[in-house]
C-alpha cells in the first residue's frame, strides 16, 4: 500500500481521494484547511481517507507531515498558482509529483524541477490538458503523414437557462485563466501563439450545434512534441452558441481580463453551479495513410455518475478519473519513471484498460 497525499479537497481533489481510497493499493491522505470530518461522512466510519487540516502554503508543516507519514507521492488538486510551491516541496523530499494545471507558465516551472529529478514529475493530468493529449497522440499514430489535429472539449450544463448559456462546473480561476491567457498552436508546421476567444467556429455533435474558440492550456505539451511535424494543431473549448460573443464583451470590451478579481466576483454571483452537466470530447485528425487522405475522429459524451453513494458531476469524474489513471499507471509501471512524464507518452489503450480510465467508457 502506497501513501499518497492529495493536496486540496475541492471539487476534484475530493473525488481523487475517494477513487484512490476505494482500492487496496493506496493509503490516501487528504490535506485541506477547509474540509471538516462531516464532509467525508458519506464514506462511512472509519473513513478510508486520512484527513489532515493543513495549510499547503506552510512549507514546514507540509514537510513535517510528509516525513512523519512516509508520503511517497503528492497529487496537487490546488489552484494552478499553488503548484510551483508544491512541486518544489516534492523535489526537495524525493516525492513523485502530479498536478492538474492548465497554466502554461506553471508547467514551465514544474519542468524545471523535473529536469534532474529522480522521481516522476507529471503535470497536466486532468481532462484538458491531460486525457485529450493521450487521445490525440493515439490517433496520430494511425497515419503516415498527419496534416491537422483538432482538439475540442467542453464541460456544459445540460439545461442552460441564462444569457451566457453556462454554469460554473469547476474552478472559476481556472476558467478565467483559460479565457484570458495566450494559447499555443501549430500553423504551417510552426508553433505559434494564438489569441484566446478567437478562432470561432461551429461543430455539430449528435445533431446539436456548438461553438468552439481558442482557450489557453488545453493543448498541454503536444505542440512542443509535434512542432515541425504536423501542419495544423489547435485546441478549442466547446460551448453553446453565443457564449463566446458575450465573454468577449466582458473580458475585452469591458477590459475585465485586466481585473480578474472583479470578473471572478461577477461570474460567481451571476452563474449557478450544477451537477447536471455533460462533458464533450472531440478530437479529429486528418492526414495520409497508404497514399489516401483520411480523417479519424474520437467523440465522447460523459454524464454525472454516482460513486460511493454520492453523485459527482461529469467534469469531476473526467478530471479526477484521468488523474487517478495516470497516477496508477506511473506508480505501477514496470518501466522506471523519473523526470518529466508527458501525457502523450501514455498509451490510450493502457489508459482505457486501467481501473480508473474505465470511467471514460
């Protein structure tokens, strides 16, 4: 049984802890200064999760806990801006490190800690970035020459009833970060910077029309891995039609991208939270195989599910299950893992066959 520390008991961290604790292979420590024991009461008594009230920003307290409990791996489910500090502690204490960050600058800092690490450093273990890169990389292997890789993901309310046609299903900080930061892509075989909320297009899935537009971070490290090798590669977020125009008004015309705290307050006051959501995953790759121009797509819709007697939203399930599958594959791989581990180095077949990856079926 491996001791793992889940840092952050929010929407995703709680489910990561629950999923890992339901196996006989992990002893899960959940560190969060906000969680009360009542929050874990649905798991029964005694709880399979060891909860500790701990401020992760207190490095001395975190180090002491790691040493006292012989923690071997840490999974950061904290807001993206907390991850460099967690990665530093992981490096100093010889821990395997995993996170969910979509932030490009944070991932760059994590890479620095990973450069000469004797343990695994695996950033971007969620849905997008994360699983989406595993799918795209797998499809690309089916071609002798890849022309275009289009990656689209959306977490949407099933029954939208407001002007933005949206509900808050995950971190507001992360959402604003994706909508407001520069985006990576590949154009004419060169890695380029694209503007968020641009590149608006429509996609039809199962007869329903959605819009898609550039957002930051979802591409993960895939553009770096395939720079110079494919003609076109980009990542866009899926939303109901009309959403992008209204977000442009808020972020660009009203300049709230320059005052993100106010934007966060507006969104959290105006938009409801919901567990009645759907996650849309769409990847299309076209190129040549046996001299013929071919396109292959991967399309999946995932809805909320009940786990351990509690209903979890689709975005919680897809993000947490992806993180747990990657943790499981890395920590139990027959191949030694150390330094930076990229999502695209993970086989889609291995992922889907994994006990946590099966939530994507």
